[in-house]
C-alpha cells in the first residue's frame, strides 16, 4: 500500500500524469520533495487546495497521509 | 422533498429527465428549468470537463440541499455533464418545482450561480487543435455575492 496522489485540471498536464503513488507516511514536505520544477511551484501556490480522502484541508501544510490514503491536488475551478 | 442530483458522462436529453421529474410532483404550481449548452464561440471545437468524484458529486448534493432549505420547493433536479462535449451539446440542466413560481425561478438562478463558480469542475477547450485550461473569472465571484 501507498499514498495515491491525484492531479486535477492543469496540474495533471504539469505532472504528465493523472496520478502518482508515493510511499507512506507522507507529509507536506515529503510531498513537495517528489514534485519538481513548475509542478512543485504550482502545487505550493496559495490558490491550490488539497483534499485528503475527499475532505479539503484548511491548511495543506498540515498534511499527514498514511497507507491507503488518497490526496487530491485541486487548482481553482474554472469559471463559466 | 425530492432531490435528484447526477453527474453524466454521456450526451443526455434534458427534456426526458425534466418530464420524469415534474411527473413525480403532482400538484406543483410551477416548474422552472434552465439548460446550458456548450457555446459555439468563434473557433471552439470541443469542451472537456474533468471532476473529482469524491468532491464533485457531494458538493452538488450539498448545493441541492441548500436550495431546498432556502426556497420553498417541492423538488430540485441538477444534472451536469463531464467528459468531452461538442458545441451545441447540453452541459447542465437545473429544474425546480414549487407551489409558487418565484421560489422555482430563484432556486434555479441560485443553483446555476453556484454551479458556475463554486463547484468542483475543471474545464478546458480546444481551439485550432490546441487544448487550453479555462481560468476563474471575476464575474463568477460577483454572481455568487448576489446570494450573500
């Protein structure tokens, strides 16, 4: 088992993948270590939110993910 | 009170859903339905909506509940497409039925403003063979602010 990381919207383009599996346990610093260049910068941007198992975290830097958890990285939603 | 909220991954006929929805609410005084279609802007060839299952559907259900609580409705129907669509295809349908017209009309307006700016969808469009992501618009925040 591991932590599944799902990229939404343009983050999937930057990651060249819709998802990624990383080793558990995983915190915010550990996550950023695996996201390089433009992808890492985009994910760290204030407007990008993070959901853990379907619940959006108030502060993504407090991430603490365990085996079997799913992280979703959510850029701002598109307008009408 | 009836709530029918769905994500659809294939082309749909709004009229057939609305007919079933209104049929399930005998005695209604009014039904208001909005159908949004993919606009044929300039050279747009396709629109693609992506979503995140654990958040998107739950968020739409919460929105339906908020509309039911805020307006005096008999029921609300919210349908939203995901996946790739061509100009002219239906992308969203919101229908509300109520004893009196104003609640139905306002509930649809309320739901649409929130779906456009506050729901978990990411859109990209294809022009001249190239895909590009659609960014948030200021107008969407203004639309939301109408509802306090």
